[in-house]
C-alpha cells in the first residue's frame, strides 16, 4: 500500500504494529511496537512510503507497518445481588458503511481529521469486493428501499431500462428489488445486494448470502 492509499483509509491515530528494524517474519526478536500513527503517511525522498508512530522518533517504512486488527469486545451483562438490577457494559461498535453489519469496536481509525466517518468497507467480508471494483472504475450501490429510485434513475441516465422487481411476499405482490436491462443480459438485485456497473456499461450483482 502506498502513502496516498494508506491516508485514504487510515487517519492519524490509527492503531498499528510497527517494526523499526526487521519484520517479525524476518527476525521475531527485533523490536515490535504496538502503537498508533502520529502523522499522515508520505513519500520520503520521492521513493519510500513512510509514516511516523508514537514511541519512535524516526519515520518507518509502510512495508514495516501493519494496521492492527480491530478488537471486538462482547457486551457484558451483570445481574445485581438483588436479582433484579442489571448492568450492561458495552463498547461502541463500528458498522460497515456499505451493508451496516457490525465490524468491531470503534477506535481512532473511524474518524478523520475533519470529524467525518472513514470508509471501512474494506474490512467487511461482504463489501470488500466492491471497494476493489470501485478502484477499477465500477460504480456500485448497496440497494435499499430508500435508494431504489435513484439507482433506477442512474440506470436510465446510462440508457438502460430498469424497473422494480416484484414477487409474492406473504400472498401480496411486493417490490423486492430492481431489475436492470432486458433479455439475456438483465440482472436482478434484491434489497441488501450490491448492484454495480462496469466502466464499459455491463451490470453485475453482488448478492448477500441468504440468511
Ligand atoms: Zn459491508
């Protein structure tokens, strides 16, 4: 990962493991810091991507920095001796920007320098693929009841016919998603699926795993 990719994902303060000397796979006894970034990443001397971390004065090459895995602390429910009172201890959880599933505890990586939420879809097992597609120039939407109208409109603008996809639900004909295109090349996305269009105009669906 280069400096600009790193900065796009990880704000200053992101928890990291840093190896000033050797990476642990090269020398397990060399210094390993469990710390946080204290600067943005930058390109040093026009050739090496580096970042500064707390607890070490010099910069460290990004090849020697691993972003720490997100912790996930379960809620703890304690019952009082009276048998009635209940104390619940929770750690605030981060939801995926795409599908909304909880990814783990909130920490410094979740808010950027302007107070905005970072994009953590690359951490999500379901949405990770979409981040990669967007990098390749695809446009993608996580289809919901709320945005089906605007996705339909985007398809229209690209000259593709789209309409609601209807199915019987509990004996009633109901819109359950969006149909895009006609004939062989048509795709159907249900609410909770990703629908995406490639730079050359072909549509694809990344379907949620049926629960
Ligand atoms: Zn997701």
